C-alpha cells in the first residue's frame, strides 16, 4: 500500500486527532458492553506479499491464513468482478469463524465513478452472498480526485446500494475534510444511509484521519511505514478504541497494511496481542510469528 508513503516517517506527527462531538453523539445511543464483533487482519494472503509468514510446504495460502487471522480486507475484489462460485470456494477454503471484507470493484468506484452503477452494485453484492456468515462489511474506496462536487452522485449511489449489504466508505480527496460544513454534510449523508465512515491512518495523509464515526463501528485502515513508530501508533489506537468502547463502540474492523507488506502479519500480531490484553478478548495470535 503506497498511499500516504513518506521518505522519512520519523518526522511525522502521529498524534491522533481529538474525538469530535459527532462521534460521541453516535456512540452515546448505545450502552457500554462487550464488543459485538472484533476483526483484525491484513489486506492480502498471497505468499509473494507476505514473505516468511507461511510455513514451508503450505498448500493453500487462504486456508493457512484463516487459521491464523479472523479476517481479511479483500482487496482482490477491487480489481475484478469475481463470480459467485469464487466466493463459494473462498468460503469453503477458510476457517469457520473467518470473515471477508470485500472491496467494491474499481469498475464501480474508479471507472464509472459511481454513475449508472446500480446493476453492477447489485451483481457484486449478489456474488458475495454465498459467503453467508463469513461475509463481513463491504467497503467502497473513492478515487483520490472524487471530491465534494460529486456529493449528489454519492448520495444517489448510497440510495441505490443494496440494503442487505453493510457498507463502509473511504474518502481520499482532501476537500472532504478541509471545510467543516462539507464534512458535516458528508457525515449526515453517511448516517442517513447507515454507511460506516472508514478512518485511514497513513503517515503522509494526516489530513484525512477524521475520527468521525457515523455508525457504532470503527472501520480502520492502518498503513504502517515499516518504521519503529508503527508500534507506538498502534498503542495510541488501543487508547482511542478503549475510550470509544466506554462510550458504546460495538464493532472494530482493523486492517493493517505496510508499505512493504511482508511485515504486516508481524505488526498485526503485535496489535492482536495487546488488544487481547487491553480488552480481555481471546483473538488468536498468529502462531508462526511467536515461535
């Protein structure tokens, strides 16, 4: 993941922004209790990217990956419209408690820019449904140049998005967050259609780490910089998630990327272990990273 990459990660101020009132208001509608669902994983499972993660002789990478992690940010679905049979195969190859978080195909988000994409969206969702209980939340990543001038198109897309498919959305154009009135309008649309606002934590794009929850779900795409600061940044996230949990946070979907992905499992294992210690959960820690 090269988005937000910087030449010298040590000079970046990684302080997390304060929690805005909107997030407190959203979470305030829920009572503090145990989490409903916590998923922590990587973005890919292929051996070429995650070098040194798979034991020698591993026959099926997904089967092994799903025995170590409870989820995957399925970026593969961004590059093509996979048929239903492929999702069936992935369901069969993965462990029982595993969940997939498919990325909306680029033909919808990047090529058509959401325009006239109702049928494509229905087809995509229909193809993912064979995952059944293993289907997590779909997520939409907008183009870097998809800005607030497309607000009406965005709302129209959410209006037509299949209601049986939970959706999160990531916005990368800086103008979504430069003007507080625009950001407020965006969040109101997301809340209107029950769309989770993806939070992206990347070294070179501190402008888009907005902290505005629109549902009781924190969907976080964390981009490490292959630097020692990656670990202290994760510690800060544990503090923030604990604060949100005391206010009513129900779900945590935390996916870890690296500029050099081979280190993503190691960073993920660190986060899982410390998450378990902090919240008393029992999420499996990848075995091969702890020998």
